[in-house]
């Protein structure tokens, strides 16, 4: 049985060109964003929920909400207000909670919601001013044997007099 030949259409004399779109035409999939989400995000987050929970209430993903924050200035402003309202709700919960587990949960939520305001801070500054070439092996062994206590090996006399005068 002979193979069937496929028919090719003759090449078009003109290349395909789409019709021009009217001014203001938006390409791509339409956005799911609605202006009423501004008030909704303030209400939801004002109850203590986060931005991901808000996304769940309107049936979109968290990344979609972050995209809206970047694209719609009104929504971005509403989210900033909503974050403040959420902090207010979480702090009220902390102040009104009497049971230990509830207090711990409220503090945990606050630390995650506003780490700059609620994180445990442990600042430690260590300054080492040693030129290892000028220290003998015996001195290094004595320093190591002393343990964790810091030792000044070399110092500038002018710096010491400055610090003494400042006190």
C-alpha cells in the first residue's frame, strides 16, 4: 500500500500580521486583583492573620499577593496599614493573655511578624589587635594556656592616654 502524500498549502505571499490593538488594550491574562482587596487585607490582617492567610481567603497564592504589592500602589499602601493593624492585634493578644502557653504563642507570633522590633538581640563585639609575627612561640603558648581571658600584647601608648582622659 503506497504511503499517502501530505498536501502542503502554498506559501502565503504576505507574512502574517496581527491586527493592531486599540490604545489601552492589555495583553495577557487579566489580573485577579480587585480594588476592594485593599479594605479586605486591612480587615483580615487586623484580626491577626498574616498575608498568606489573606491570600487563602481570596483563593489566590501568596506570590500573587506579593505581585500585587509590586504592581498596585493602593494595595501596597493598604498592606502597610494592614501590617501595623496586625501588630496591634498581636500585641493586644499578648497583653490580654494570662496563660503561659498563650503568652509564649503571642511572643512567637510577634517575633515572626516584626523581627526588627521583637527579636532577641545578642550583640558581641570582639576586637583583636595582634601582629602574629612579633609574638614568639613561647608567648603564644603562654597566651593559649591562659584560656579565654583576653590579653593585650601590643598597644599604642597614645590610645591608652586618650581613653584615660575620656573617663
